[in-house]
C-alpha cells in the first residue's frame, strides 16, 4: 500500500517499550518511582505512535525511566533495550 511505510526505528521503539511495560507490570514489588516509569513509558509509546518522534523528548523520557527503574536490576535489560531503540534515532548527544 503506497504511503504506508513504517519507520523500522519506530517499530523497534514501540516493541521495546511494550516489552518493558509488560516486565514492569509483572514485577511484583512496589518501588517509589514506579508511577513515573509507567507514565514515561506511556509517553514514549505515544511519541512513537505519532511516527516521527522528537529525539530530545525521547531522551528526556528515557532519562526519567532510567532514573525511576535504574535500581531494579530485574528490569535492567528492558531499560537497555529501550535505550538502544531510542539511540536508533540518533546517537547520544555526546557521541
């Protein structure tokens, strides 16, 4: 179908966000910033759904998610996958 091309970076970001959301939902323990992580994952999904997300906004959400979840080692892989997906839109500002 013409004009229906989906950016593979968007697909990867949405997949990574979805996986981390499922992992977070299944994580049994509460932690102080869980709500922040859930909100920012929803923001990332919304940004990706628009098809051409703003890179600074992606990075801001990633930073908030990493800060909220960072100490939960069981979710570390999911956070890394989201980070890798965000970096597909452009390397880190310092690279």
